[in-house]
């Protein structure tokens, strides 16, 4: 098991995913109180609560959807690092009754109508097998990865862990994304970032780096949007 696990963001005090944008150890550092104060003053957190969304991260996917129309009726979508379900909440209505959304996370996620959820660690073979069994013969139209490791505060270690998760997501894409399909993955700018982007460019027709408005300005978090999977 990936020792730190895959962190997830929630719209309440149980949030964990957004702590990955903080360079310190949130649970044990003085920055924890500052981060919590910032979190609960965050307009996206408040808006998520008002709209019944499970995470402020949902607004990142909404922005991508409004600009790029990633999700369309009838699509098969895989959400890696799905808990607590904010991205699934956005994706499922867009895919509609003719589509299907599959979510996977190391953390529990409350059920969502129309979403198949697999509880497991994506760094382990068993979780991948469960996801593949759930997919059956379906080829995936869109792979979304909002995975991030719990941060240790050691930049080199944290960046390596984050890139490892991105690389695992890319390996899944190579095996399961249909020709012409799209890929969205969270990255943190740092070591191996450029090399990863170059690798993705060899597999897709168009690749761009995006900083959604809902991403905290001080964070090194960005999203790589790759469109038009080219099977070689």
C-alpha cells in the first residue's frame, strides 16, 4: 500500500484533499489552524455547501466542462481519487442514463445514483482488477484523476509521490481509454513535470496545462488536459 494513501477533499471539516495544496504537514504543524481558517473562509467551500456539492474541487471540473465540454451524454467516465464524490456529482448528470461513471478511491465515499464506486488503493493490483471487472468490455471515453498523496512537507518526496500517481493514471489510460478519448490529471509543478507532459503529448492530439479558478493561487497544483487519444 502507498503509505500515505490517496487524499480526498470534502466540503466540511473532514476535508483532506485540499490539504495536499499546503506544503506543510497539516495535522501537526502550526499552519493547520491557518489553513482551516482559510478553508472555511473560502468562497468555493461556502458555495459547495450551499449547492450540496461534496467538495470545492467540483468547481474545477465544472470550469473545465464549461470551457471544453469534456463530458457528453452516453459517455463512460472513470474518476480516480473520487472521494468524497464532488467530481462524480458533476460527471454523472452530464453522462446521463445512457452513460456510466466509475469512481475509485482509497477512502470511503457515500453512494451516488448512477455511480459505481470501488473502494481500493490504486497503487495496488487488486484495486485495478476490481475496476477492470466493473468496466467489463466498456472502453473509457474520459479518465479523470484528481489523486494526490498526503503531503509530508518534504518537497522532493511529495513531488515523487504525486508524479507516481499521475504515472499510474497514465498507464491506465494507455490500456483503457478509447481512441479519441480524453484525459484530465492533477499535477504539481516541480521535478519530472515537464517530462510527464512531454510523454502525454506523444499520446494525444492536443495537450494543455490549466489552472482552474478554484485552485488556490499559492498552490503548485495544475491540471493537464489531454484530448484525442492516439492509439499506437
